[in-house]
């Protein structure tokens, strides 16, 4: 009996060892290959890089120098505090997103949400993460996806918070110069009540007047939360309908009136099961059966997609983990499983034969 138990233990050890050897071989034989959507991701990143370069030039033309927080000289990082700053933000998070690979990231996230060529999506942009906003538009153009977007002027610290050149300025200039295919469907001040309640009045009005002078989109100032949401929903429905909603930043109409508790990233339909009167469009559309993208917790997103947080250098498009995946051979794993099964079957068979004697 002890001899049988010893043989069984030995067989188990051998089976585990054989599986471990085959696992190591499988991992060692893995090959890194470009993803199937490599070209689309690269195109989105290249579009985004071009727009970032344009915006840097626009700022310099407007007499704005690059801020000391913009260590990579992207032109996409604002000041710590300005008269149109709406809230506190993370300097490191802003630098993380000021990267053309955000275009590739949005291609991946939209694909994960089920968005495909020919679809129409809705988006709500604050000025807090201007590069992420543009990344959504770059991904849309690269994927042949129509993006209906509402752009807000207000921004948190280090975002597009320079009154002389806000995020609505960016998209209006890019559109008028023929660099961007789609203009904003609507512009709002953002901030408190989505009307810039905490902004300095003079600077706010000067910026809004300049934005209105482009003649690209209407400006809405609706203090009533429910009415504001209804106006946005009607716009997305009239120009859509939409099959996905993307929320970038913390505009109250995007995340709601209460503290943001939604997980960042892609949310499958019906993750939110009920909608309260103080919820935003992310909750509303998700509860009504649409996938949504919540782009706010940048550190979490960077970790989730293998991107460096506040990188010391920005690698050129096409080189990061977003563009590649590892393919492992099936044969070593199959041999490992079959070998382990044979070892165990042989051991149990010997035990059965011994018991019959």
C-alpha cells in the first residue's frame, strides 16, 4: 500500500514538473507581433501628433509660451491656475495624456466597446484633458467613425486652462484650417452649472466672445441640470443616433452632480442598472444599453493598458505596447497536458491493477 502511495506521489510530481517544463517552453517560444489594427492605431497617433504640433504653433502665434510644466514641449499642458480654472488636477496625469499614443489607446478602447467603421458615437469633452479629447477625434477619423461632440471651455489645473486659447479654440481653429474633419456640435462654458460660475467673469466673457466669432458652433449656457442634459440628449439623437458615449474629464453633465464613483475605462451596457436625477450622461447611456468610455482616472487607465505614468520621455508612435501582442505556440502546451494526463493515467492504472490482486 505504501509503495502504491509513493508511486502516486511520484507520478503527481512528474506530471507537475512536465507541465512546468512545457509552460516554460511555451512562454519562451512566444513571438511579439503587431496587432491586426496596427495601421489604424498608427494613423490615429499620427493624426493626433499633427494636431498637437498645430496647437503648439497656434499658442505661440497667440503670444503664449510653453508652460514650465510641459517638460516634453508638447503645447498641451496649461498653467497651474488661471481665471478659467475650474478645479484641481494632476500635473502628472496631464503629462501622461499629452502623448500621441493616446490616439492608439482610443482606437483600442473604442474597439473593445464594439465600435466599428460606419458607427456614430457621442462624446462630452471638458478642457481638462485636451489631448485625450483630440485622441477620441483622431481615433474616430482613423476608424471611419462619426463623433458628435460637445466641447466645454473650463479646465482643471494644468489642462487647457489658458483663457487666450481654450479647448474650444483648439478644435475651432483645427476645423477652420481644414485639419479636423468634424466641428463641435455645441460649446459650453463648463465648470459650475456648466456655465463657468467659478470663473472670472471678464476673462470668461472675452474667451466666449472669441470662440463665438469663429462661427463654428453655438454656445449654450443652461444652468438647469435636467434641461442641460435633455438638450445634449436631443442633440445626440438628432445628429445620431449614437451607439456609444465617451466622457472625457469631469464636466457635471458627463459624470453627474455627485462625487464620481464610476470605474475608469470601458463599461459594457447595463453596468449601471438605474439612473438617478443627479446622474450624468455616462450613467444615463449605460443604463439605456450603450457601452460607455469613462476617461478620467489616468493613473488607473495607464496601468490597465501598460502605458507609463508621467514618462520621462515619449516614444514615437508605433513602438509602445498598444501596437503589439504576444502569440504563443499551442503545441508545447498541448504536449504538456497530454503528457501529464498519460503519467497520471499510468499511475492510477497501476494502482487499480494492484488493488485487483
